[in-house]
């Protein structure tokens, strides 16, 4: 899919290209909320199309474009729109500026404004095939297939070898299940640009649908030679192998797709299907568990999106992300909770846990300290004790563990570590006391474990054993 095309550095006015199944190239569950995120692909510039570099703009316009670009990178799309509007006021006949602002409007979801700007760009440069392709792709994303098709046709009329427009027209044919026409358009796109990974992938997918498995596999492998991290091409390779009943190969392909984009349920579901075909049921069950986790995450994401001003929605989602080891995204969610409810102790403690998991102990400590200042809780003291342990400050660790009322193996280790320090410092009696305390904690843990076991209901029969076997 098309990236925002205020390109970093060169400001090339590149042509967007789409891929029917294209997944996000980066597996992230942070901002934005949507699990699929902003889908993206490789921007393509058609040969012979007019290109304009940043240096070709007047100084004042160039400075505004740099400001807009920095704003988009920072996620401040409103600032980018303002900067581009100022640039347009200085150079109101420059179609490229309207095209760029249309991209930012599209990012903001202001589709009506985006469409107006795309159309203005075309009015100012009616013979520019790229602009028709841009607008067509935008319209296709809005589900306006008739209008999109007309734009792709116009782009191809202006430039019969326009690879991106041919590819996008092929996508329209795929949507209509006209696989032969799609294959033909993708072939023309490849002829126009032999390094067009999307077109190779898309033709491979069309040939898969036409049950031409070996040619399909050849196309998909070529897409991967061009771009090894192309997630959808790996997935489509797996689908071909499944049709050929080459389940080990399919598993490898789906596994690679899942490695590249671990948060997409599609690849994981396909991987599980391959595992089941190989009778690897334990591994398939693990994938099923992760699928369930992802499904719940999707539900929590929707709830948080609907209740963005409710800190509890972000905290619950953050805790779920922690379960899935998505610590960076969890930090984002706990931070969102704190933005709408500063000083929320659950959010502070949750974020401290996430910081600790990422290895940023100083930030974790700051959040723990703030949480305890707001309201002293057992959870915050326990977590801060773990942080002191990581920092090898055993006095403070033990103090926080005792305040939290926590007594487990970690606490016993803290006493043992402090005993070592005291012994080295010549404090033999204090070291002995710490070792005794460590042993007392372990004895208490054993007693608690024994007391929690259910009594035997008959001689030689232990329900806790799980198999109900009689011991002689």
C-alpha cells in the first residue's frame, strides 16, 4: 500500500503501488491501535515520469516541506497540513504540493479534503499519469471501484508502461475474481519494472488462484529475491505449498511470515493449519493459544478506541500486552492511561513493570517511586524490590519486600545475597541472621505448599497426581 509520500530526504514524488494481501512490514501493536496498522509497500516511480526533488523548490517552499516532512514523521499531521497549506499559498500552481497535502489528509482520515486535493493536482497537471494513479489508489482504498478503475485506465492511457497503474488495475481484477485479466496486468507491470516486488507477488497470487502452482511459486520466489522481508509473499508461498501438499515447506514459509509480522493472525492461522497436517499437535496448540490472545487483543483494542478517555481501557490492554511480551506497546498504553489520568497508580506500576521488562531500570524506578508517593501499595513495593535486586541493592530490596508482605524464593535469595555482602564486610552475626531468615522463608514455603495439597481420598490415591493411579 502507499506510504505517505512526503519522502524522507529527496522529496521524490513517487508512485504508490498496492498489493492485494499486503501486510504491515513491521509487526507492532503500539500506535496506531489497529492490529494491521497502516499497511505499506514499496513506493514505485514509473520510468519517464516527471520527478521533482526537494532542491527544485523555492527556498521558502522547501523549508515548509521540510517542516511538513518532520511533522509527518513525528505523527503531527495537523502541523504538516498547515505547513503544506502555507507552501501552496506561495506556489498555488504547483500540483505536487496538492498531491502531498492529499496524502496527509488521507492519513488523517479527512477523505473529502484528500479527494479535492488529488483532483486539484490532476487539474493543474492533466497529463501526469502518476497523479491519476495516486487518486485511483486512494479511491480504491475507499471502495470506489468504478472511479478508481477510470483513473487507472487514464494513467495507462497516458503512459502504457506505467507499472504501478497496471499493478493497481490488476488488483481491481483480482477483487472481481477475474484472475486471467489480473495475471495479464501484473505481467505488463513486471515488463515495465522487473524489480517491482508487488507485481511479482500479485501475479504469483493470481496464478495460485488459477491453480498454476509452479509458475506461481516461481513468481513468489522472485518477489522474495527482490525483497526478502516481503511478508505476504512468504505467506503466499506457504499457500502454494499447502496446495501441493508440501507441508514442511509450507510450515517454513508461514513461520517466516510470522517471524516478520508476529501480530497478524492470518499467518499464524496458516502456520497452525500446516502443523496440524504434520500431526504436530502440541505446537499447533501453542499457536491456537496465541491466536486466542491476539483475538482478545483485537477486542481490547476496539474497546480502548471507543473509550479513549477511560484510563482503565488502556490499563487492561497494557496488561494483556505484557502477557504477550509486547513490552514496548504496553509502555505506550500505560502512558496513554497516564495522559488522561495523571498519577494513576495502576498505570504507573504497570508501566514500571514494562520498563523493567525492556531493561530500562531507571525509568521503572521513577514510575515505582511516583506510584508509591501517590499511594503506597503492596504491588508497587514488591516491584520496586525486584528493581533493587536487579541493581544489587539488597538492603533496599529486603525493605520493600517486607513492606509488601512478600515472602518467596526471590526474597530468600535477597537475604542470601545480603548475607554474602555482610560476611565479606566482617559482619558474621548479621550474615548468619540473614541466612537463617532465608531458610525460614523456604521452610514456610514448603509448609504452605504441603497444606495446599488436597487430602488423599482413599489409601494410595492422590487426586492431585492427575492420573488417579493407585500406588502400591
